[in-house]
């Protein structure tokens, strides 16, 4: 079965899994579409199911696009921003000196020069997020390397829109999404464990799940909370 379908301009990732029912999900933030198919299902039946759900897919992708436009940031006074799950109000401070970001009680102060545009404001904020992550990730990484009994050859941060992390088992390096700086630390911890376990088992098979169950028993809940789809279809009927 093909690993990907392109139907009327809609790209659908196809995953064959040990499940009974065909499942279709549209996932934030970018409307990624995933079709989970039981082992042994006729590929034509799976494709026909996806074709029948194209209007449903496009409706939810449009909804996500609309939500994304509403959530876009101009980095102006009064916007709500997050650091490790905590909510802060953005406060713009014009400065003739150094630019940067600092926490001040309930506020995130963005120190910028006059007439700094949105793109540069975002760049300064992202650099601050990177620095915050660089203080947290090494501690969590060392803790879990010791517990799991593996050692990553290195790690890095990336602005990933559709993935929370990745691992190259051959080189031993892991990558972490910068977006996790905005989520509660338990989600960052879950992603670190997930990627380190790939150094023991590269595939998402039963062996991988057993390792995850051992090291972080609630991993499924963290995964689902990070990857909650806007909606899901099972057996051709919409899940409430």
C-alpha cells in the first residue's frame, strides 16, 4: 500500500497499523491528514474511503487555517504568550540599547528598538525561547539517558511545524521542536523519552511501546494531548 495519497490536492499520509477499523484524522497545526489502515485491507477500499471523506477533510483543514490566522502573532502590547505552559502578557519596551526578552512578574518584556517590525520581533522572541530550552533540555536529557541506559550523540532545536521531535538512530542525534518551549515541561520530557527510546528500538512497534510503558507509563496521554486531531472518522462515521 502506498505510504501517501494525493487526492484532489490533498496529501494524505497512510499508516498501516494493527487496528480493526480504518481511521482518518486531521491534525493541527497545519491540517496534516493521516489515514490509519488495518493490516490486510485492500488498498483500493482504503483509497475509496479517503475519497469519500474529501469534503470532510477540506472543511476541517479550512477550520484549522482560520484558527491559525486568528492565532498569528504581531508581537504587540497585550498579547498572550506562553513559556513552559505558563501564561504571560507581552509588554513592549522600546530601548536604545540591547534588545532581548526578560520575564517581569506576569509579563514578558520584549525590549526592541523603535520601528522594529514583526519578523524581527518574532526572531528575538524565538532566540529567547531557544535560550530557555537550552537551560532545560540538557538536565532532562541527562536524567533520562541515565534511566533508559542510552546516550544521544547530540541534540538540537528546530522550528518544526508538524513534528515534536525526531531521532536518527544511526547517528544517535535527536531534534526537538522549539514549539515545546511554550508547552508544559511534561510534554518536553515525554518527547525526550520518546526520542531516546528510538535508540533502543527504531520502529513504533510493540517493543517500542513496552519500553515507553516502562519509562513513562502515561505517555499515551501526553502523545494524544500534543497531537489531538480536530476530529476523527472511524468506520465511515464521524466521531462525536
